[in-house]
């Protein structure tokens, strides 16, 4: 029985580019299905996380980030899928991408502010900068409410 649990855990850990060991098997299955539906057969799940992106304390959303391989570097996309069946794309511009061309997905975070929907921050790295995009749910969509960048440490 312990062997099966270890194998299942290993399958969950290897199914995302950026690891999230707390993601349930059901959420992983949902994330994979959403990635295939939104991005097609060549799309690859990067990261998924169960969270309360619409309303603090209601963990009814799954943040899903995926990439589509392209010559010159992958393109990253994101969406919020709710338990009620709604899907909200996370896009920084008309391209529909969650990060600009040339960036790679680093991580995401959530910040709570009194009287407002949670702030969802998506972080990506470009050549020498970390780019941060802050999204907030308006009631009908997630919109970018702030952008920032910080220099990456030199190696």
C-alpha cells in the first residue's frame, strides 16, 4: 500500500514543470484536461494550484499555467477554472499570454486586501528582469491592475 502511495505521489510531482506537491490527484487531472482543452495536444502543464482567487476563504478555483512550445521559446498561458465550470483567462495583452514573449514562468502568489478581491501575482523571468503581473477579479474577468519588474541577481 505504501508503494502505491509513493508511486501516486511521484506521478503528481512529475506532471508539472514547477512542482506543487500539495496538489490533489483530482485537481491534477482537472488541470491536465483544462490544458489540453485550452492549449491542444502539444500544450504542457507548468503549474496548478487550488486557491481562493475569486473570494477570500472560498477555495473554489484552480489556477492553471501551461506552455505551448514554439521556435525561439515557449509561450505561457494561464487561466482560472472554477468548480462551477467558469473559466477565466489570465492575459497581459491581446496575445492571450500570461507572460510576454521570452519570459518563463517562475511562480504565482496571492495577496489579500480588505474589501477587495484577492490580488493574484504571476511572476516570470526575462533576460535580466523578473516581471510581475498583478491580476484582480472584477466580477466578470481577471484584469491586470499593476505591472512591475525587478533586476534578477547576477550569476
